[in-house]
């Protein structure tokens, strides 16, 4: 039943994408979805052709508020591939999705980044403050294995990281993005860990009597 439901979802998505064109907005709320099905969604939305190595497998969780454009979806897709130790070898007509460990052999000289772990990819919309200011605050709070990218024209921040850390970052972005008259000031920490400091500050915010 789960297999049938997944294919029905992909088929319905394809029909909607063809009817609305490549500029259609896509809703993303995939939880433990088949990675190959996600590739099909991206192919339909962007008009790109993909061929998958037989070792491409697994599930993904991708959550975005509201809807995203096809261009933003592709940026999210690249993050998801990277976190699953996959990459794209671009071709004239078809792009190949392959494991990172064989990418160098297929595309000599190409820089390949690695990341790992059971991560989640989530999209945040920044409406009231500068995207660059938000990234400046958020980036130091991410571990080395996390991936952060932006879609400037849509005001999107795409983060791939462990769920618990993304939850903390999401609360911080929500606080930063509230309409205000004051500016954001970045404070460099010399002796404290940034992630531990933000957790302490947030706990104080939720317990004003302390």
C-alpha cells in the first residue's frame, strides 16, 4: 500500500506540474520518502533528465513552509543529494546521479564535498530582515557536517542538519525575522561554544522569571 501511495503521489504531482508549467510552485512535506521518488519529483518540476546509479537508494525527509519555485526545489535537491553522499555529473541531455566515492573517476578534477549522517533538509523563509544578516548569525551555529545554502531571489535559507539542531535554528530564525526597528548585531565568542550559548539564551527567553 505504501508503494502504491508513493507512485500515486508522483503521478498526481507530474500531472499538476505539466498543467501549471515549470513556474508552478511546489509543496514539499516529504517524511521518510523514497529518494528515487524525490528524484522523479525534481525531474518533473525542473524539466531535467536524470539517470540513477544502481547504488542510489534510501529515504529522505524534506520539509518546506508553503510552496517553493522549481529553481528553489533544485537547490534543495542538491543539498539532499550531498547529505546522502551523492552528486550530479552533468551531461548534454541527461545528468547522472552517482555516489560521491566514484564521482572523481567519472569527472576528474571536480571538487566533491562530503557530508553524512541521518539528516533532514528544511527550508526557511526570511521576510523581514536581510538574508545575508540571517546567514551571518546562523552559520556559526551549524556543525561542520551541516550544509547551508540560500536562494536570494526567494528569500530562502536551506539547511541540512540533524533534526534537533534544525529545530533550534528554526526558532532562532523565527525570532530574528520578526518585524523590528533595531538592527542585528553579531557578537564574536572567544571562549564559549556558539551552539551551547544559543541554547542557553533560548532557555532564558522561555523562562523570563529566571
